[in-house]
């Protein structure tokens, strides 16, 4: 019995919350639109677009015998090592010197991602930069230097460049639409939180239902003060 009463009270409370929010739906919608506009404009003005370029080399050299299983297995085992080699100070600083870049090892290496797709001998070097042309040049230079280092370590021919990086025509970040939508949702939720907080903190009695709810008393009659006030104002004007 008590459980049923609690369920009914919970249902009534949720219904009240729904009505509270529905009465403020215009405010919530306005906050959502405002959040979309602010986040979209902020993303456009405050976040620098980043362009991406990717180049790929094939670790096995021309002199590797494709009939030799030992060579293939060795190449597969060493590909992970060459992935780590790719972002070492020796490789990155040589790229900086080749392109005469005005940057440091730490700053440049943070923009470089080297991947070795599973079960392959490929090394893919991706570079992000605000300048699409510079991103392309750094990616291609990285692959070239990595290939030179691999040939030096393995005492073999330079690995083949499978795909050179090209200049990107559109940025990969930021996502203006995603950020704008996220801003709208966050501001709308913030407005809902403020509305509900004000509702829960408001313990004033407004009608006979509140008397029974907060004081546990039954009401015998209700005096319409608003109507009385309006009548008194009319009499004073007369």
C-alpha cells in the first residue's frame, strides 16, 4: 500500500516537473539557439583550422626475397620498431633541418601520428598543421627520412614510397556543426537546471494544493485574492 502511494506521489512530482519545464519552454529553446550561435561563432573565430596530410612507405625493400619466409617474418617483426623510430629526435630534427622549419622537436612531434595497420608492412605518417601545404611537405619529408633510416639500419635498399601526401582542400578540425550543437545542448541543460533549482527552492504556498502538500492540512475554502484586489482597484478608480 505504501509503495503504491509513493509511486503515485512520484508520478505526480514528475508531472509537476514536466509542467514547470513546459511553462519555460520558450526560455529553454532560446538558450539552445543562443548556445548554438555562441559555440558556432566561437569555434569559427577562436579555433584555428587544422589540415591533415598522410604519406605511406612499404618497409620491405626491393632486395627482400618474397620467397623467403624468414625475410617476411623479420620485416613484420621490425615494422613496430620502425614505427617507434619514426618519432625519435634524430628523425624529426632532420625533417626540421631539411624544411628549415621554425619549430622545436616537441612542438612538431605532437602534430605527427605514425601508424602501422595490422598485419601489414606499411608505415603511414600523418601530419596536422594549420597550413595544408606545410602539412603535406612535412609528411612527405618524414616518410623520406624514415625510409633512409630504415635502409641504414637494415643495410638494404631504401623502402618504397607507396603513397605521397597531397595538399588537403578542407580542414579535419574543428567540427563547427558538432561544436555548435554541443554548445546548444549544454546551454539548454544549464537553463533546465536553473529552472528546476528555482522550483525546488521555492517553498511559498500558492494554492490549496500546496497547503495540503507542504503543511498536511485540508483546506475548507479558498479566497481568491486576485479577484478581490481587482475589484478594489476598480472601486478606487470609480
